[in-house]
């Protein structure tokens, strides 16, 4: 990937590069140069890459790479200053680079920098008159290059703002969706639960009246299972509604993270078969953490991992501090998640599980809980290669940090 700093501008990457190419042409015009080249900086490989080259010899050398410090362009980057050479044979700083296409001994080389660092290097050679470049040529080329860097800076800044606005707009839309779901479910669930409780109660009575293994009793048991699934879904909906609409004011209760994870594992013992192995990598010295419903997050992610490994597998759970952030990791060897589904798993009602096996609210609620910590949940997964869920929580939510500040 060439010039990550420019390519990161997404849709404006080609516009920026086009602008730089035009800058080279303009500089050639104002200095009367017949040869010009533009090297872009590849920060991944710490190299300069020849991106455009104009010369009457019609050479095709695009893609030529130079290490920083190598050649004229590489040395100019190290100096961080533009240079004017009137006669390379008499200039002790440089030697000829072996190319025979240059017609004169004079050239100008200008490194381009912005606040992010190096952008590239512009080289001008072969003044059409055959004379060396003058100080006036040099000053004008440097001035136009500085203006170009300012334009690049503004374009990159505006692109960054646009990208941030898009992210904020998506978050706002998602929060509005959550709020709508919360308002709807608060009333609807209560209306459903009242008759649902009565139906379940009467079904239980009929089951007790029918003894043995009669067909009618089997039908009633299936009916009861279906009603219980409905009850579980309405419970999840109500829980989601409460969490979305709950105010931030609440008592500060700190819990042991390691014990919370163990309790979550214990609650899912019936789902852990003999072929499932759980590896624990906890930092035993972790301080307690504020309880905003973290057990729901841990339990839900572990449950999803176990569901993804119906024939067994390995689930690795880790917990440790990294750079003032608490990282809780869940790595399974399950079926994995497609790229398409990975973008949707935190949305309300989205589920890949079969009918009646999931409400599609588990991870939506998890995401809402972690938002209360001002943290985030990262997901890495490939179909057939398992998944890694990483919960990141700022250290300000840990007990010793809070007490230290008070």
C-alpha cells in the first residue's frame, strides 16, 4: 500500500494523488524544467516509491523504490530541507545516480511534510535552456511546494472530519433505534406477559391432570416449551428496555471480575460437554470493577462461544490490564462469523441461531452495557476458524483508580 497517510483518506485518496501529480507539472512549468519526478512515501516499508515521472525520453520507471537515505531523494528526506544543486559534479553532497537521461547537471529536490509526517519528494531537473536552476527558480518551487502541503493538510483534515461525522451519524442512528425499541417494548411486553402467564399456568394444570405418556400430554409439553420460549424473549426485551432507558445514576458496586467469570461459567455447566475445554488466563491481581451488568456480557459471550462449538472445542478466557485498559478476551474454536454478519451482530433482533433458539438481543444488550463503561467490544472472526471477542473497559471503572481519585 503506497502512502498510507494519503490512502487513508478513502474516497479522497485519488483526488490527493491527482493534486500532487498536478503540483509536479505546475512546478515544472514555473521553473521551466523538462524533467520531473514525484516519490511518495510508503510508511509500511519506510521507502520512497516513484509514483510519477515526466521526461522527454519516455522512460517507464514508475514503482522504482528508494530506501530513506538512499539516492538523492532519500538523502533529501534525511536532511528535511529542500536543496538546489547547480552542478552535481562539483557538489560534494551528491553523486550521479547512474541514469543517463538527464541533460544538465542542475536539479532541485524538495521533501514534502505535513503534520502526520513525510508525504513524499518532488524532483525537478533539466531546465529547458540548459542553464542551471537559479535561486529564483528554487525559491518559487519551495514556496509552491509549501502551499501544496497546506492544501494536502486541509484535504486530509476535512476528510478526517467527514469520516468522524459518518461514525457519529451511524452511532446516533443506532442509539435512536435502541431508544425506539426500548419505548415500544416497555409497554408491549407487559401486555403480552399478562395473558402469557395465564396460559402457562393453565398448561401446567392440564399437564398434571394428564398422567402417563398420552399424545395429548406430549402436545401440551410442546406447547409449554413454546410458551417458555416466548416468555424468555419477552424477558430479554424487557431487560433491554430497562437498560436503554435506565439513568446513569446508580449505586457504585464493585465486583471481582475473576469471580464473576467463574460464576458465569458455573451457570452454563449444562452446556459444557466433555469435549469442551476452558482455558483460563486471568491476572489474579486485578482490582474490582464497577458492576453495570458485566455478568450479562460475560455470560452471553461465553454462551455464544459454546453454541458455536456444539461438538466441543476450546474456549480461552483471559483478563488483564494493557495500557490503562482492562481487556477481557474470549477466544473459541467454533464455526466463526462471516464478514457480512459481523457487521450486524450487535443490532437488536439479529441472530444466526435457529427459530426459537435466540432473541437476537443478547449482544445488543452487551453492547449497551459496555457503552456505560465508555468501552467497546471488538470482534475478530473468520468462518470455520473460530472467533475472538475482546471487551475493552477504561481503567477509571476499576476500584483502586476511583478510590485514589477520591
